[in-house]
């Protein structure tokens, strides 16, 4: 009797299978509002593949670390979960690849919509995020990226190689002139060939240098034109890639906002990411914690004025402190008198206001430095001068807030670094599959969507996620 009726695909997909959550989520989307075309087929002609089906393939693929369109094509033919999900349709790899390439903005909106689903499910009630950035490798080798320093180093290496080959030819000529054994013609021809190849390389590099100097950031990448050389945390290391920014909820560790940039430093990203996170959480107020790489007076002031409480440690970059003298933190500011008090007890008064790198800065000093007993511990100049930015009281508030919350840095580390590590392990050694910033942003949106879906399924279960998307 068990074989009386034919088996059904439905029998192979359990009720707690994550593929059911993928199916329910995509079916609940208003694809037209998100920016997908061909949601309603034309009245004439053979209809193409529905965007819902192709989106399901990609969400399933990124949930299971299958990002290649060719691998997805094969999985649609043999993976029983994908056969069930697509209704036995088997698109070719070009159709799958073109969908990801053509609907990048719509896929990004889908990722943002899932954050809204999480908010409706009361998973984002803390209004507290940790912000960080991480470098991801692009489809561009280091030898295919040129900066001024790389170009100069490469030119110098070529000059040394040419000089070495010429020296070998000259040595052979001198030996032959005094009756020594001549250098074999094969080796002579090979050395001359190497010299010609290096001269051609010099001409190629000079042409690339002209294009490099014409670019805004004096950098050029040959394989992925948007990729940039970026320093990493290791000493004297770097990669050619992208800087991915993310804001992660501190309670359930969901990525509420992300952005892909090709700007290496994080210093100018704080207010942008904090405001994106606040909008995603639909919160009037927000707490944001970031590491010292985000410390920027203008960025912190913008956050505070927008009602975002930031926790960012101040980097210790004082040259005087590094050389064993008093740093600015050793001088106490008295707000009511608008003066600084030095370690010797002298009052540094405001002398004038100037513009320094576009910022309005006040200068403070005292005339008592020349007779000070501890002057050698303070300054090597005539007097010690202290600079104060016009909005430095905001920075003082943030520093006091940091001093009262020493555990914030531990919270940041255990919140925001784990998602990056998880996503990179899913990506494998090559990280991104596509080239150009807009395509890389699409890939990252799919990775973030997959990460958030897995996280919600771990918290609520598959049934809980299906119920949340159907609310």
C-alpha cells in the first residue's frame, strides 16, 4: 500500500525546511513596488521567467553558499529543494546571471524590506547599533592595481632588472675581448629579449600612469575599475577591494543597514551609517557605538545634532605624548572662564580664532611658560599652545559618556565583528563574484539578506519567520 500512490515533491520538503521560509518571503513581496519588471506578463507572446522565481533561486543560493550562476543552474536540475521551490523550472545560467545584474536596486530594496519585517516582528526594539567596516576582496589582483607608490616601485624594479641584464652582456663582452669563452648565442638572444620586454613594459606603465594621474584618487584598477587598494589591520598589508559598512542591532545581531564603498578609511562614514540605521529602525533616538577609526569631530557633531548618541573612543595621536611630554588631555578646560589650566597651574587664555583645514579653531596660551620649572616636560617651543575646535564641547560630552560606559567597546566587538566573519566564510576565498561597485552592492545585499534570514530562523524558527512575513 505504501507504493500504491506516486510520491510527491511535497513529501520531501519538511514543514521546518528553510526553503519554505524563502518561498513564503518572496511570495509576500510586492515585486512591482520594489522595482522588479515583468511581474505581470504581456498579453501576447510566450511569458518569460517570473522575477519571483528567479529571486527565490538567489535567496536560496546565498542561504546555502551557492553564489555562482552556473552552479545555481546545476542545482536547479538536481537539488530537490530548488526543484520544489521553482516548480520544476530550470533556467539557464545566463538568465540567472542577468537577473542579478539587471535588478540590483530592486534586490537592495528587498534586503531593506526584510529589515522592516524584523522590525514588525519586534526583533529590533533596542534602538542601539554597533557600526563597523570591513575590507572585502574584489575581482582584481594586486598586480592589476596601480597607485603612485606602486608605479614608482615597479619602475624602479624594471630599471634594476635592465641594468642587471646589461651588466651581464658587458661582462660577457669583456671576457671575450681577453680571450675568454664567449657567451652562448642563445643566452645573448634571451637577455636581449628580456630587455626588449622590459622596455615595452615601461611604455605600458607610462600609458597607465597617465590614466592613473587623471583619476580623482590617483589610482587605477584594470580588472574591476571601481576597486581600490585599501590598507588592512595587518602591518604593511592591504587588499584591492571594497569597504563594506554595516550597522548591527546590539540585541539580536541583525544587520539593519549596510553600504558598499570604495573609500578605504572609515572616518567619514559614521553619520551616514547611523542615520541609515535610525531610518531602518524608524526610531526617534538611537545609540551608536563604533571604534576609534570613526573618530571625526564633524561626523560626531552631525550625529549629536541629529539626536544620535554616539560612543566613539578618541584616538591617542598626540606627538607630544608620544615623545614623553604632556598631551592635551593633561590640560583642564574651564568652560565658564573659557580658559585651560596647565599641569603647572597656569591659565591659558584665548588669544585669537583662526581657520584650520576649514574648521574654526581657537588658540590658547600663556606668557608664563618661559619661567616654568617643568617647561621641558611640556613643550620645546617658546610657549605651549592649545587648540580648541568651535564644537569641542560636543566631543567633551561624548568623551564623558565613554568614560561612564567602559563596556561599550566590548559590546561593539561582540556585536558587529561576528556578522562580517560569518559572511566572509560563506563567500569563500574570492569574496565577490562580480565587478563594478553597483554589482558588488547587489551581491552584498543578497549576503546580508541571507544572513538576516538565517539569524531570524535561529531566533524564531522557520514557522516564526513565515508568520512574520505574512503579517
